[in-house]
DNA sequence: GATGTTTATTAAAATAAGTTAATATTTGTT
DNA sequence: AACAAATATTAACTTATTTTAATAAACATC
């Protein structure tokens, strides 16, 4: 296998980089940790636990939903977010263990 | 273990997010892949393989050097870059295998 | 010391991301 | 229908990142 064949194509690179951007922000990282470890959660609970503003949190949630990382389901007044992209679970675990080193 | 204790503190979150930002860009991602798989490499070789502009490549390289992800060594006219942050090797392997799924 | 190569630096321009505040929407309750 | 609670959306603003082009610096060779 030569060098070139190991490299991803542009669109794969861009897609990967774009997904990684989801994790590369303190608020989004902690939202992801929460959802991976605790499962689905309402926007309000997320705000309370993370002590983050409603609007800002909502923006970050939509951001990740748009990228297919999260999904949401309304139940009455509340909207519950949860992980949609399953590979994010592995990725996050890797990140946690790599960063611990 | 309760929810809060699993969450990282702000400074850890910021540090992690900041390192993840290194990977969260197509050019930097491919530079990292190259260096992880091929070892040290001169700026010129990197540019050629990635078909990226010298100046832009150099900017991304300094960016990652500044964050402690890469290191560089001049040998004659050439400057060789290589991985400095060892945990980046694991992280990148995780990313590659997670993204393949 | 002039010239060519390789890399870094600077500054400007272009683009993107993050934050805030205010308001809108949806649903539930009285 | 009026009101409250939960969330989303919009628009303005701020800040950061990315890209480009031009130039400088470091080294090698002649």
C-alpha cells in the first residue's frame, strides 16, 4: 500500500472534518458527553446541568442535529435530544480515553 | 458516579476541544494522517503529496506546532515535521476506524 | 556575494463560527 | 382565549479561522 492510497479523498476528508468540528467545542463536547452517557435529555435539563444559556444551547443542538449527529423528539412541551450518529459513541469514548493519557 | 462527576471541568473541556480543533480541518487532518502513517516529512513533500499551497500548508503546520501537536527540526534547507503529541496517534487511529463504520 | 531552494512571516481579505438579545412558535393549563 | 413553560428562530454583533499574496529569512551552491 502506497502513501496515496491511505489518504482519504477530499469529500471524505471534508465530511470527517465536519463531524469532528461538532466535538471540537467545549459546549458541544459536553453536550455530547452528557447524551452519550446519560441517554436522551430535554433541552432544559441540558441547560441546567451545563449551566448554559437556553438560546446558545439550542443553537449548538441544532448545529449537531443538522450534521446528523443528534436527533430530537418533541414530547409535549419538551424536546428530547439524543445521539443519532452511532459512530459518535465510539469516537467520544476514544477521545475520552486518549485525552486521559 | 453521578452525572456531574463524569463531566470535565471547563479548562479540561477547553483543552480537549482545542486539540480536537487541530484534527477538525481537511488539510490538518490529512497532514496528521500523513505524519502518523509515514513518520517525519519535509514541508515540501507534504505540499506535494497533499497538493496544497506552500504558504497555506506552512500556516497549518505552525498552527499544530503551536498547540504542541507537531514538532519540527531543520536539516539544511529543509524542515522536517513530525508528531509530537503521542496521544494524537491513538486519537487518529480511533478517528479513522470510527469514521470507517 | 549573487542566485536558487525551502520555509516562515506578515498583512490583508474573505469566510465562518460563536454569542447575545429579542421575539416567535409550540404545547399545556386555567 | 389568556397565560405560562419550553424551545426555536432571527438578526445583529463579535470574534476567530482560513485563505491568499507578497515578502523575508535561512541555508546551499556556484
